[in-house]
C-alpha cells in the first residue's frame, strides 16, 4: 500500500516536473539560465498535489464566475436558487 502511494507520488512528480519545465521554456524571459528553470520545475514538481488542487480550484471559480455572469445577463429567472441575489451580486467578478 505504501509502496503504491510512493510510486504514484514520484510518478506525478516526474510528470509535473516535465510539464512545468516545458511550459517554462515556452513562457520564460529570454536569457534565463536553464539550471534555474530546471530547479524551479523540480520544486514545482515536488508539490504537484498542491498544483493540482489549485488548478481544480481555479477552474471551479472560473466556471462559477461565468455562470454568475450568464445569470446576470439572462435575468432573475436564471439566478441560483439556493442563494439570495443580494449575496452574490458583489462577490464574484468575471474573469474575462
């Protein structure tokens, strides 16, 4: 059981390090040393579960923001039923 968890963690570490390194190569400033980008990728890869949770959280906020914006455009009939309209009007700012 523990061996399987360690294998999953290290596999995720390798995948996340690779993805962050490739993205860093495409998005970084010119002249930034490769050793710095690689070290940053390894650190980001080591905390890949937190990066995954952050990505899921970001998408849920983006979806809620889009839904709230659509509801405000369509009118009060499309408001969320479990929330009061006054509670949600100023809390969510559209990302776009």
